[in-house]
C-alpha cells in the first residue's frame, strides 16, 4: 500500500515539475504529460483502491468529481486555461485517498487545496504589483474621487446583498451541509459572484429587490438569536466581496505589457487595442477579435500572421499583450505544500 502511495506522490511531483517548466518556457501545459501522468496514476489507483483502500474509494471519487466540476467551472469563466484545469484534476487524482481525503467531515477535502492555490496566486499578484511599482518608481496612493468612491461603495454593497442572500438561502435549505462545507461553499460563492458580475441579470432590479427582501427577512428572524454560524456567514460574505474586488483591482494594475512583434508566440493574448490595428491590413490569418482572456489565446497560425504583419504597410514594431498569470506554478506549489502538510500530519499521527 505504501509503495502505491509513494509512486502516486512521485508521479504528482514529476508532473508538477514538468508542467511548471513547459508553462513558463512555452506558455502551455503539454497534453502528453497530462495523459502519461493520468495513465500511470490510473493503473496505480486501480491497484490501490481495489486491493488496499476500498473504504476510501467513495469519498475519493466524490471529491474528484466535484473538484473536476469546480476546476472546469473556473475554466469556463476564464479564470485559468484548460491546461490549468486539467492539471489540477490529474494532480488531485494522484493524491492517495488514505492520506488526503479519508479523515475529514467535508465532502470535498480538495476545497482546502483550491483555497491554497488561490491564496498563492493572490500573494503573487500583490508581490508583482509592488515589484513593478518599485521598478517603475510609480508607488503612490490611488487617486480617490467622489464619483469613484461612490461607484465602489455601490458595487460593494450590491455584491454583498446578493451573496448574503445566497448564503442565507443555503443555510435555510441545507443547514448541516453548510456547517460542514464552509470552504466548498466559499469557492462556489466566489465562482457565483465572479460569473454574475459579468451578466445583465446581476444588475436587474428584480434580482436586487428579491435579495434585499430575503436579507431583511433573515435579519428580522434572527435578531434575537444571533448564532456563531450567523456571524460567520456575515463575515464570510464581507470578506469574499472584498476579495473579489481587491484582487480584480490588483490584477488590473499591470494587466498589459508591450512586446516586440517579432517575438509574438502561440498562447499569447493580444489586447483589444492591438487587434483593432489589424482591421485595415491585408495580411491573412490575423485575429479579428480579442476578449482579453483565455478564449483569445493565439494559435500558431495567428502568431505567424502577426509576425508577418510587422513588415506590412500598417505593421508596428511592438504590440500590446495581456499578461499571463502562471497558474500552473500556483497549482504546483499549492499541491506540494498541501501534500507536505498532510504527510507531516499523518506521520505525526503514526508517531513517526
């Protein structure tokens, strides 16, 4: 059994290293590495769960299934790429159930891993923003205007009202589930507010009015029986909204960078302003639209067309691209820290 666990963990470590290398070097995670890692893991997992850990199979399968849905969901809202999504799913499948998923009350123990990965990402974004501010000697307090402050306050309370209503509805419908799966619901709430903020329904009067009514009803019903769960739900909502708004601002500080046109490669994302410049050009194969997210990553043909465009009549020496966030590195570091913690905890329980 321990041999299977060691081999699974070694496979996960090798896949982490390869994925970080190819992501930083080539801007993508190789499917062949994922397929090989998953295939080896599948063979080891069949032996592991069929022979040694049958009692862990249920929680492990449920954990993997819901984790896969979350990971794919984050891809569909363009938080990370398909490669990042597949990488995390394969890595979770490579973590032995007895060490990582068995001794917990939550149905998705991997929620802790998601939280860890995003925290590492946030620290990176903050560190990068501070570094670039120092580098460009641009450290200064943001300019605050009355209109800007009012817009920010309205946006915050709008998101808070919607999220608090969502959390209140869940606490009424499935109270025991909420109590045992706070981190999972935090991830779902983050996903919800991130998606809704981009949809017209988020700004509809019907939605906000319904949420306000539900919030008021909940506050009235619980005014004489304030519980720890209620305070936690309130604090959780405050922090989640702050997190969404703050990280959006941090990530947007240095979202663009200028690169020589001759250095444009597949996987890069061009800014909208750059793609507009392609309109009068007769060079074939140029991208026609940019959403400035993972949907608009350049193909090999489009990258080659952009490099040819440089020497055309309307060409330019440089283009503006959207900075790529190295999620593969965050995932790899998160998985390694997560694994180290659980291994150390397990060894401690065994008295080693």
